[in-house]
């Protein structure tokens, strides 16, 4: 009998009397702690919402325009029809009656192609940077979309629990509010009576007022917590709609990023094929120009033509003298002066560069004299036709030259020679400045593109962390309403406890009766006692289940 009684009393432990907002915990988690964490998260989410309010619009504008707006020189379209791949440069240049002009055209073509290839290489480097940035952004967006879908599904699955918890809290709120109003009115009456009986109040009255004030504070705290929970439960549908709109925004961004990535890959392939094709063409041009002997073939051909066509030995001697003069001047200047490697190994001063430019101008002057004498050999002795134009300035200039003596002509030639060298020197300095500016511009362009990609990646990483915070916040809210739904009502728990106490008293009385009476005079057999105990246990279990 004692073993059965001990077993029943051991399992019938009283439940604590507590409201839904008391200290009852499930798995070590209390409603109070969850509410405090939710409030802190709400403040943090408010900060992120402010950030999104000012950043999102600008961010959407940036991702639509940053990649499509490239510099004009990078979008320069090259007309491939200018460069016929079937063009036989070597044969055309050799068979042409005007081979010198063809060589000039080939040099211009090589220069144009080289410029276009360099521009395309710059464009390719920017495309590679954008491609890497887009891949990172797409990965961030896919993670963000996955988190948003998870949050939406959890919010939708807990909608019924939220609704039930809200109804339960609303009913409890109305009851507690009525009690709060009743206690407040009693306290007001007590305060009025205390004022009327000032100086005659007893310690009992003072204790009653203090207890009433404490009860009011407890009820105010409960009402405040209920207000918070009702407010959280009320914005469930609004939050779900906001999450769905945010998910659609992320899907739109992902679509834009994928389109931009496909365009970048397509442009990369086109530019790569363009570079491969034109680099072969550039190598072909360099080979053919080298075979033609661009550096010496002009002078050799001129001397050869002059020696074959001119019967005057004196004129032939003049051609040979000019050729020897040119070769001597050409051999006196250093090769590769403007090569960065040469400039690094040798200290090149401004005087050396000017001397080089003067040397180059003298070579050009000798070349012109050879060409001039060739024209004279071809019966084209009217020098006026060389510079004749319809302008009055040219006629005046020619008239002035006709009146000058030899010394005056020499001084004039020296003057213009110095001026031409000055122009070449200043032009070269400008070319160096432009080259440095282009290098700086390219570096800044790469920096801008990298900063733009870093900005997008930073924003998406912030949004990803924001969504992880929302996911964590949503889990806390779901836990809160689950706790509220599973918490027992205070009144029901109080009744259950009273019933359990009554059952324990009955068990004690039965034990006392059993010890007083003997087995022979026992009114209640052992089996009957056990039956009553089992019925009491069954009643207790039903009470506990109804309380739950």
C-alpha cells in the first residue's frame, strides 16, 4: 500500500501558478527573454531598413547602368572590311608601280590595327573584371533568395499558430485589463479615504495600499508585454507581403545580373576572336614590311632608279653622295633611343633627344632631295608645281623666295629647320604626356570598375546578413507564439493545483484509515482501496490533460 501511495504522490507534482507571461520555461527558454531579444532585433532591423531605404534605389540604378556605359573608345567599332584577310601584301607591294606609296599604306594599316588591338585589350580587361564581379554578385543573390524563400515559407507555416496565439492573448488581455481597472478604482477609493483620514491611518491600511500598488505594477508589466505580443502578431500579413515584394526585387536583380553576365561572356568571346584574327594580321604585316626592307629599301630603290635612268655622270655622283651622306648620318645616331629599356640602361637627357630629332630631320631632308632629283630626272623640272596651289599666300611665299640671295635662303632654311625640330620636340613631349595620361586614365578606369563591383558586392553582403538576421528574428517570433500557445492558462492551472492538493489529502486520509483499522474489520478491502486510488489517478490525469 505504501509503495503504491509513494508512486502516485511522486508523479503528482504540482504545476507552478503562473500567467502566460510569467517565468514558466520550455526547454530553458522563457517568454520574457524571447521578447527582450525580439525588441533588440527590432531596433537593429529598423537601422537596416533605413539603410535600404536610401541605398536600394541607387543600387538598382547602378546595376542597370554601370556595365552598359563604357567609354566611347572602348565601344569603337572597327570596320573589318578595311583589312582584307586575303590581301597579299607582299605581292601587291612588289608588283605595284608605286611601291613606296604602298609601303606607306601598309605602315598606316599596321598602326591602325595596332591601335585597335590595344583598345580591344583594354576593353577585354574591363570585361574580365566585370565578369568576376557579376559572378560574385550572382552567388550572393542566390543565397539571399534562398534565405528569403525560407523566411516566407516559415512565416506562412506559422500563420495559424500566430492567429491562435493572438486570440488567446487578446482574451487574456481583456481579463487582465478588467482586473487592472478594478484594482485601480479600489486604489483610488483607498487613497481618497486615506486623505480624508489623514493622520489616523493604521499600518494595516498602509500595507494594503503598498500591496495594491505592487499588484498594479505587475499588471501594468503584463499588459505591456501583451501589447507587444499582439502588435507582433498583428503585422504577420504585412510582413509576409513585404517579404514577397523583397523576394521579387531580388529575382529581378538576379535576372539583370544573368543577362549582363551573358552579354559580358558574349563580348569577351567576340573580342578574343577579334584579337586572335588581327594579331595574326599584325604579325603578317610586320613580316612583309621587314621583307621589303622598309628601313633601307627606299634609299636603295631611289639610287637604283637614278643610276639606271640618268645618263649624266655628275647627277649620278650627286645621288651617290646624298646616299652616302644619309647612311653616315643614320649610323651616327643611337638605335632605340625611345625604347624604355634603352632609356633605363642609359641616361637620356633633353639635349640627346633634341640631337636625335635634328638627326632625324636631316635624314628626312636628304630623302626629300633624292626624291626631288628623281623628279628632275623624270623631266619634271618645274619646281613650282610641287608647291603650287590656288592660294594667294603660296604665291606670295614663292615670290619672296625668288627674290632672296643664297645666304638669305640658307638663313631661312636654318630658321625653319630649327622651328621644325622645336615642333617635333614639343610634339614628342606632348605624346609622352598623352601616353602618361592614357596610362593614368586606364588605371582609373580599372579602379572605378573595381570600386563599382566592390560596392555592389558590399551591398549584397549587407543584404545577405540582413536576411540572416531576419531569419533568426523570425525564428524567435515563431518560438514566442509557440510558447504562448503551449503555455497553460493561469486560472486553469490554479484549479488544477487545487484538485491535485485535494487528491493528495484524500490519499493521506486513506492511509490513516488503513493503519487504524485491522484487516478483519476493514470496511474497504485492499482491492477496493487500490481501485479508488486508480480512479483518483485517472481523474488527476484527465485534469492535467484538460489543463494542457
